[in-house]
C-alpha cells in the first residue's frame, strides 16, 4: 500500500473551493489534518461520535452525533469523506443564515421526509440536552424537550398540522432569531 497523497488534486481543490467558504490554502491544511486523523480517507459513524464527544466532554454527545452524521453523509454510504466533511463544516462555521437553517432542518428531519414532527424535535432537543453541560442552568429555567417542542410548534406550525415544513421552519427562525438559541437548549 502506498502512502496517500497529502495534497488535494487541483481539480478537487478547485471544486471544493467553489462549493465551500474556504480558501484553497485552508482546504489543503484541513486535508492534511483530515488524513492524519482519518488515514483511510473517511470517518465512520463510531469515529465521528468519538470526535464529537471530544468537543462536548461534559455531556453525552453520541446521540446528537448520530443525527449530525446522517445529515453530513450526503451520499448515505455510512462514511464521511473529506468533501462531505468540508461542506458540512463550511455551512456550520461560515454559511449564510439560510444555509444554516437548511442544515439544521436536515438534522431535525430525522427520517428525511421533508418535515419535522414533534417526535423528531423532542428527540433532537433531548439529544442536545444530553450533549451540553447543563450544570450552568438552574432547575427553574430548564424545560423538558416536550415543553420546548410545544413552545416551538406554537410559534412555527402555521397550518397546525403538527409538522414543520422547511418553509415554516425557515420563517419561524427568521421571524424570531431567539428561536435558534431556544432550539439549541438556551433558555
């Protein structure tokens, strides 16, 4: 087995530069680090959970990491290659509000049917609660995932069908930016 090239091919580099909000130099740097951490050139779900858990050492990030992994894994092959990783990183760290909303919607829409149900939102909010360090919150300000979901649906579910379309979700976030913090578990 030969050593994997630690530089992106010019065509792939150019394409990623167009698809992400990273410069070519940043992409090359990320690629080196990605190959160092993932010599096979991709991340499995269990490897991704480990990486995610390192970012949230005080909580249990494994459930949320599963949902995020599924949203990142565009081709649904059970691994994250460098392209998928960088596209997700680009949206989450440097994307426009619209891109971030669409990405969040993909995470919350667990079954991928184009709608967020109350059950899906309860699942995600519960996973976020387990992931973040809740020691900084008082018992009085902490709502259950069900209570938080009810509040969000009252604000966003304009047609009262107990599911949120991308349009309802987008409008709800744009009308009330504090909802993003609320979705993330901030009081």
